[in-house]
C-alpha cells in the first residue's frame, strides 16, 4: 500500500491531536499537578484587601514597623520597643506557598517585645509572614517573605 501526501497529512493531524489530548487528560488527572487557590475564600479575602492596605499604611505612618530575624532557635519577630507589649493583640500567620498543610497561625500573647516561632515548626524554604495586630484601637499589618 502506497501512502500519498493527503493521507500523510491526515495521519499527522490525527497524531498531533492524539498527542495534545493525551497531555491534557494526563495533566487534568495528575494529583501532583493539582494546585489550589491561595485561600479557600479567595473572593471574600479580596474584598478585605483595602483594609490590609490601610493597616500597612498605619504601621508606616506611626513608625511601628516590625523586624523578622532568623536565628538558630527559630524565627524572631520583634515589635518596636516604644509599645506597651501587654496591650498588643493579634496573630502571626505563616503561609507556605508550596504546601498549604504547613500553614499555621499563632495568637499574640506577648510577655516581651518579641515572639519566637520555634525552629521545629519551620521547614527550610520560602515562607510568607503576616502579622496583624491591634494596639490602642489602631490596626496594623506587617507582611514579609522570608527564606528559612
């Protein structure tokens, strides 16, 4: 049987379409390629984004910026020394972009002007740190990306 150029083009199209369909089906059923949204309530969180911007601006305007330091014992979050740390209420959220099962929150119950996140809770790699707190009826927010 002799294959002419018309038959060869049809075979090439069928081969190409089969190749594309194979990869589409494989990627849509592969659990390793499954990625979730950053948060479960993405759209509701997006509506509150302006509040986050305002809280970050409050921190800049009132000069109450935090510092995050990597130490042997863990991650140290330092609050400004001019604050009465017993009046600080809020949370520290650590978000792991590569695995949402590693995300965790810590309530702020300060006994000094700093809080230490233990080394055993943090794996090597990138973390997004978000500290939201209230002090004297003002809301503040600090965000940072660190590599631990």
